C-alpha cells in the first residue's frame, strides 16, 4: 500500500525572500523569537483578546489616538511616545486582560502582515514551541516557517526555532522537507538544542539586545514551552486559537 | 599595545540579499560551487585568457554570432544551440587555451555581474579554496562572500564553501565576523568538512543534478584544491589574477 502523501514543511530565512517560497503553502508560521512573537504569545497568555500587528509607526500612532494600548519598537528600543516596545515583560499583568492591543516592531509585525495577505498565519516562538508543533501534527497542512530575520537578513534564533518545529513535524512522519534552508535550520537546531543561550551568545541580535541591558528578556525568549497559546490571524487581528 | 584593526569577512546567502550587505566591503568573492564558479576556475586552469560572464541568453547569442566560444546553462541543462553549459568537464582541453570564453548560467554569472558594478570581484569555489584563502590572508581587505544560491534562495554548497573560507580567514587572526549568516556558514562547514559529498547528499541542488546524471560533475565540484587559479573581474571580463 502506498504511503499517504506527506505535507511539506519548509523554512524561509527572511520576509525579503517570502515571494520566492510563498506559492506552495497553505499556512505560514511567523517567527520572531527576539522578541515580537514571544511578546505576542505572552500577551495572549495573560488574557489579551486581540492584538493588531501594524507595520508603520504612523499606524501605531493612529491607534494610540483612538485610545488603544499600543507598543512600538524599532532597533530594540521603545519608540518615543509609546508605553511599551516588544519586551515580553511589558505584556505580563492584568492590564492586558480582555484588551485589544496594537504592536509595531522592526521585523516581526512586518513578517506577519506580509504573510497575512495570502496565507493563514500562526505565531510561533520558543515559548509556545510544543503548542505550535501539536497544532500542525493534529491538523497537518503545507506550512512555511517564516523567520523574521533582522532588517531583511538571516538571523540565528528564528532559524533555530524553525529547525525545532521542522524536526518534530518530520518525526511525526506526516511531513517532508526538501529545501536547503530547511536542512540548514535542522542542523543549526541540532547544534543549539542543548543550550540555546550559549549557542546564541555570539548571535548579532543577542549582542544588540545585551548592549541594551536586555539579558533578562533574552533568557525569557529562549526558554521553550512557557505557554500553550497559539495566536492566529483572523480578519485584521491576532486572536488566540484556543479561545 | 593595541591589536591592529581586523578586517571583516561576512557571508551573504543569495544575490537577492546583496543590497543589504554590500556597503561595507571592498571585495566580493562570488561562489557557485555547483557549477558556474567551478567551471570558470577549470577554464582558467586549462589556459583560457578571458571569460566574459553574461546575465542573459540574448547576450550569450550575440557573442555566439561574433564567433566566441559560448556556454549557456539554465536549470542545470545546456541551453539549446550552445556548445556547452556549466559542466567543468566542458572546459578541460587545449581548445580553451588562449581563448576568450563567454558564459551565462542560472545563478552564478548573475551574482558576478551584480557585484562587479560596485566591488572588486573574485571567483571562489571548492576547487580553488586554498588559493582564495591565501590571496585574502596575504592581501587582507573587507570581503563579502557572496553565495549564488538557487534562483534567489539559500543553498547549502555555496554556504559551506563560504564557511570554509571564513574559518581560515578568522584563524589567520587578521579577520573578524559578526553577521549571523557567517556564524551559520561556519557551523555548516564544520559539520560538512569531513565529507562534503555525504553531507550534501540531501541538498536540493545535488538532487537536481543527480537527476540529470551529473554525479561525476558533482564529485569534481566538491573536491577541494584542484587548482590555484584566482579568476578576478577586470573591465568587463574575468582574467586569472596570477597571469
């Protein structure tokens, strides 16, 4: 008896390359471990009802004018005039419960909005790693893991997170991969898996954040499986799939 | 006493990302292991005087009309009407000696022409690996290793070759790196170094070429240090630096 067709899981290293990959997939997992997608998971974990990802600071200001809670980050820092940036610690607390938040970040929210035009978008990070894996094993579909990168360039932490998801999906025997980017992500994950923090010591973005005294943030972002929320994009905003 | 300033060596995974990296470097090493830059090295090893890389088939046909020896490859195959593609075996023999050749390939010649507009361009491959390394240790400068990729996407073999060059330059203590793409290339090279052929078994482009019965080509392209030529771009054509 022939094996059933396997679904595809592949990794795209940067939103700049998304157009080269996007055709063949039904779903996209947007990944920005340091820190946008980690912060988004944290907001839902603490009861946020919706989160509107916006690409520009201008849009963020418009929402602010309408009374929304708005976060805005560029180059690792809170944009002047906003209450918070993309530190996950900013999204912990009762004040987010039941609220609609708005967020604009350097890389992550752009990746989300770019993919949302054409695909079902899920939010992935190390903090919700096993939840994302379980979702795609229970409901298999062709899925592209979209790393947010850094200003269009490849970054290590998102690629490693993508490699972790890939390995688990392939081990489920429901998925196959054949892109070189996916093979590279798997190798990088296998190298990093025992010590994300140590492996990423040299990474450019970790260095950037360390210079901003964000070591606590980094530790949080690199600790897997702190929540089982799965933020998904529905009609202009992210919501928690389970709610 | 302060250490002298180190030069930068970094890796760009694809010509599509070149604009994100290009500003900071004086030299670019264009790498297309399977097979354009390997074939180019082979042509110079066998005595070619010049090689004109052209981006389009139309340009290639024009040169053919003028009586040049012209190679043209798309998607791994010789383009109809041309004498050869980018198999290194096509460039071995007395017929190339003293000649000006013309070549157009899917990825490699585009990467060369793109970088040549703004940078000193060198041709790198595994077959001339140590020659390229020696050149940049003897004459250090800020250098970007530009992988040709596959139709704009990341590929393994070029990134591994770039990782091999990076490791040697950093070990010389004259160079530093800090891009994540460079760190990833180093890890992939260290994983692959003992057995390029085995490591790349799963790679997408190797599979593509194997389906075209090009296993002999692949073995040749993955065997390091078969020549010490260093093709460089000068006034519209590649020449051998040493000649």
